[in-house]
C-alpha cells in the first residue's frame, strides 16, 4: 500500500527526460587528487578501472605514463576507444591481460565504487594488478546517505531514503524498460553502501590505507560536525598501498 501511494505521487510530480544528455561535469584527475598527480603518473604503468570513454586513460598517457591501460566491461566502449585514441602508450581491454598481473605501479578508479555490484571482489582484482608497493587511487561519491546518494532516484534530497525501493524502481520503469527490479539492476547500478561499509572493505582488502578523506559538501566542514560524515560527504578520496 505504501509503495503504491508513493509510486502515484512520483508519477504525478516527477518525470525523467530520457533525451537529456548525460552530464560530463567532473573535475580533472589532477584536481580530484593533487596538482602533483601528473608527476606521479609519468613513467608508470597505470590501470584505469571503469575507464568509460577513455578520457582519463588518454590523459595519463599524455602525461607520460609508460603504459595507461583502460579497463571497461562494455566492449563497445573498448572498441570505440581503440579507434578514437591511438597512442603507443595507451590501450584498452575488457579484462586485465594475464601477462600484466602484479605488474602495475598504480591503479585508479573514479566515480565507480558506489556502483559496483561486488566492490570487495573489485578491490581483490585491483590488489592483484599491482606489484608490491603499488598504489590504488580511488575517488567516488556521492555515497548512499548523501542528499543525492540515490543519483537519478534522488528526485529531491534524500528521496531515495524516504521512498521505498519498490516505488522508485516502478516509477523509473515507466521510462526505461530493462526489467530492473532493484537499485543494483539499473544501468550503472547502486550498491547502497555507506562510507563506514566502504572503509571496512578497504581495511579487509589486504591493502594498507594510506589516506582516506571525506570531502564535505561545498567544503562546509561545519556541516560534517553537525550531521556527521555519512550525511554530509560529497566525495570520498582514498589512497591504498599494496604491502
């Protein structure tokens, strides 16, 4: 009953513009991490997890990476990237070639961890990519308890926590017909993990946590003091090291 009432409310007052372009408004790698990040990449073998259209992978290649390898499960994107980006030190694959296991100096993952179905398994793959002493640079957000942590489901702040999953997915399915019945089944997926849950995953991954920074919404540190990091963090930045 509750889900049905919520669905009819969403149906009446909110619509999805399926023709609207996907926003590409995102900070560059050197702004996400540090201004010195290009120097860290130069001369290194770097793996970009979930490289998408390959922009970050190409950037790292142009920064002087020994090899910038973009991994992306969507084969059509891999093929497009190969045709569009033709640099000797840049390549794209759907999986890590076996001859490159345990050889990477660095791995990066941008805006992906809140979407992975199995983030612990992804950390294991990242761990196996790196040689001893290699580092993983991870950035993701907004996380689940952020006002817009439901991404497209957050039609207003914290809507994804106020409305039931059933109502929200039913509302979405008026516009998309992929058969999704849960948040993790939609394109991109949402694993609903909190910052604390991610922190436990990192601690149990075999990595050493070198840095973990919860960037406050609009830089408002006072908001974190009032609401706590779960409700007021816009982005999580993590640097991990393989012993």
